[in-house]
């Protein structure tokens, strides 16, 4: 939750880490060494330089802290770069015998993508907008045409902007209300520090206004003369919201809000009515929103409610009334209203319900829409402002993903929806409110062919060791035998209240068609079953997320989907932390593990308040600097601290050199310590993208190649 990120044609194209406690120790170590075809590529051995620090009376020894370049975020140390390149060479040499499989998987995955694909055209005011890929294109082109008729206009050419760049990412994109000016932001090194540019769509020329060091949404004033944005400081934190008058020096930009709490980060957005601009700040648990009129962004901001620890809220507006979704009295959230003239006088409009987790509210001219989850499944309800029971939109499958798609028009008699399931490709639907009729505007086309009748999906409930039932979404071929003979791919995340939806993926078909089942463990720490689900997997309850994942794996074994040593687990970022914990505690379950940009040096990172994200992360993990109990708890699970002399499953680890979220040295240190400590001959591969950040390589096809490498690694190990 939190301040609404955007509405209308404002896009942000950017969904985002000691010894184990004795009663949580691993099972008997029964991992068998894999085939020794890694002998063709001798793994690099990192130098050891012991550094010892003392915290809360405890000595923390670290032999690989030298892998952090002292000049970070610049990485220039030849010793560090040479080590990372040696790891990459080891990865390439080890995977070379499997290159044919990688190429085959990549070709399959690419063949399932419609290369000349386009979005459904969407009306906004006097224009119809869409975006499209051309055949062979890695990036999109953005188009529009007048509603009244006229030629198509190319408003942004991503392929041209990305030409000759190793990395390219379009961030926010926003068009002024009069349709004349386009603001967009790009990142060309993966650091997630964007530079904003402005293009006059009537002439096609770029203005001289260039705004560096931005992140998040770009929002126009109502008259299109002022652009509001957030600036990233040296610690990769948006602490300042500014207003830029078009045609004036950026150095003259006016500060609208400055956040002094190092644990908070700012954001900017607009209500769907486009009457108000939200200046928001908060951390992972607390919100604070101020409003300024879109037609007068320099007016004194209106505080909706001052920050209160643990209270989150999100603000919408309709005809001078604020609609506020908040967890002030329930983690399920309720909806309140308040006059803009008296924004702190909240009156309950929709009470919190035990069986419904309210996740979003959108106000249209004649109705408002509430989105949420019931028993973990997406629901959409339409309400009249005058009152009465809501109309719930019904979907056909028992497990699915659904939500509002692009709906920029404030006055409308229909909703555009997005829908998919683990067996149903993505659909864009137009839902007519008066009749309930749904029209499929677009269904994902899979050029190489797809027959949904060949696949089945289930939603299982598997008991955790404390008796709580954990949802699991699984998909497999209908001829999949549940006799424990097949491998299982198990994905997990479990942090920050991020739910992992049971959606469709063309890439995973390459594993399913080769005999795998594919499952998502909806473990605590995410908010799949509501905010309490998140609270039960964070801070002092963090171990629940890890043991949930292990228990789901064991439950899938008990259900006959696979057997011990045949579960192939994957997760990234905080999900990579999950991978690091479970291979320490239960190494015998896993046939192979992929940990992408893994947050594995948790204790050292949370002890370093000079790192960009650390202060804002204390509300998720705890503050080990000031709190000895948090220090002990993080130390009990921190993957890097808990590496030990035991057999580990085959491991594939990835990193991004410019990653500001999980710094490159975390996976590098972890891999070095694992390689020096583990007692098996299983492969351990570390691949660092030297020209990319947290999301890996850019471009829709390059990212597929990395998925093909992961799948090839798992298929190789499944055959071993």
C-alpha cells in the first residue's frame, strides 16, 4: 500500500535481502556428488584477508570483505574485477558442454513470443495510445493517433534510444494533459539512477531540459508547464520531491518536500481524477501523504494525516472527498472517506473484513473500484458512491490472477481488466458495467503453439510445522505421474508483503514439457493471504518464511510430485536470501538451487547504515546496530554467516555489478565462502552481469537467454 504511484498516462515501466538455532538444524546430510564434468573448468579461489569487527560483544570474522570496492559505487579494483571475470569464465566453461541445450531452450522460449506484438490501444482524452514491438526488436516503440482521425505518431522510439548500449531501461513515461509534452526517464547502466528528458510531440524535438538522478514517476501539472519528480541522493534514496518549470535551469527547481528520516523514501503520484498530486513518504510500515492541486503545484501542501508508526494509507479523490485505504485498525485494511478541507477526519466507508484483504481503490466519475484478495485469490468489486452492495466481477477459474489494467479515462462505462492463470495465457478484457458483458480485447498469442488442455493446475494447502496451512500453486502436464519419480521446480520469495501471483509463463513450459512440475510456495512474509501473512514472516517471525518453504518442499514430496534431492528451488533478491537459508538448514532436499542477485550477507548489510537501503530496511529485518535481539536473530539465519562444512546442492548464483539493491559483493562473498567451505564436488557457479543491475540483462530476448541458462543448469542436474 502507500501513496498511489500513478494514474492516467503516467507509466512507470520499472515488481523490489552464526550458527543456526539448534532446533532448526538441517536433516541428515544425504546429498550425493554430481557428475564430475566440472573438471574441465577449475573454479577460481578467492584470496582470504581476515577482518574482524566486534558488535554487541560478538566477534564477526570476514575473510572476503575485500570484495567490496572501497570506491563503491565505482568498481575499479583490478583484483576484484579480475576475480569476478574469473568466476564468469568458470561459468562459461562449465556450461559450455550444455550450450546446445541452452540454445534449444532459448529458441523455444523466443518462439513462444509474438515478435510483432502490440498492446491494446487505450483512449486518453483526445488521443489513442499503444506500444508495440517490431519483429526482432528487443525494445518497444510508443505510438498514438488522434481520436478524431489522423496518422499514427511515433512518440518514443526505445530501439533508437537503446542503440549501441549494453543496457537500456525505460523508467517513467508521462504525457502532459494537453498531449503536447512527453517526459520520460532512462537508465543505461543498471544503477537505477534515471535521467529524465522532455520531448515536444508537436515538433518532435527534444527540449534542453534534462533532469539527472531521478527515480519513480514523473507527474505533470494540469497546464503542462511544470514537471514534478523525485531526486535520488548519494545513498540511492529519493529524499527530495521537486518541481521543474519547463525552460528553466534544473538548478532552479523548487523543492516541494524534503524527507529527513533516513529510513523513509519519497514518491510522487496523481489521483485518478487528476485533480490532486500526492507527495508521499514512508518506509515499509508507515505512510505519510501530502496533496497539492494539480493546477497549482506550488500551493501549500495539505497533510492527509501525519505519520504514525505502523499505519499505512493510500489516497484517492472524488469531487472533493478523499478515499483512504488504511490498515490503522486492521491488517486487512479498511476504506475511509474525508473531505479534502478536513483530511484528518476519517469516516469508515467499508469496514475491514477477516476474509477480504483490501489492496487498492480507484475512483472513477460514477463509481469506485475496490481490489483485494479473498483466500489469496484476486477479487474486484464495483461500488456506487450513493451506497448499496457492491457488484463483484466473476472469473471462470478456481485459481487465477486478475486486476485493473490501463484505465486512464475518469469518465467511463466500462473497465479494462487483465486476467491470466497458470494455464491460461494473459488476456485483456473490457468489462461493461451495465450488463456485466466481458469482451476479450487481446489474448496472448504463442506463435509456436499452445494447447491449454494438455496442462493442469492445482492449488494445494500444505501444513507448516506450526500447523499453519501454506498455499501452493502448481502446474504440470496432464500426464505427469504423481509417483515421486519426477523433478519439481519450486519458486519462493516471502518478504516485503509481495505476493507471488499464480500467473502464466511461456518460459516455464520448457521445463514442464520435459517432465517437471512447477510450483509457487506462497509462504509467509509475502501478503498473499493478507498483511498479517506478511507480519507473520518478518522481523521476529522471520524464520517462518524459511521453514514454510522447506515444509512446502516436503509436502510436495509427500504428495508424490517429486522426491528428496529432486526439488529444484529458485528465488531472487530476498528470495535469494531464502535460498541461502534453506541450503544451510536442509541441503538434502534440493537437487539444485538458483539464487539470483541474492540478499545473503544480511547481517553485515544491516549493520552498515552507509549503504543506500539499510536504514529503510530495518523495519523489515530489524536494526542489529541498536537491538541485540535483532542482531542475534539475523545472525541465526544470515546465509553468509551460516555457511558450514557440509555437502551443498548444485548452485547457480547471479549478480549485477551495478545493482544498487543487492550489491554485487554479497553473492561474490557468499560464493567464495561456500566454495572454500563446502565438502561436496557439486558445481557452484557465479555469473556477474558486468553491465547490468538488479534485473539482469535488458531487452526481452536477452533476459530469456539467462532463463535458458538456469533451466539448462537444472535439467543437467536432474539427469545426474
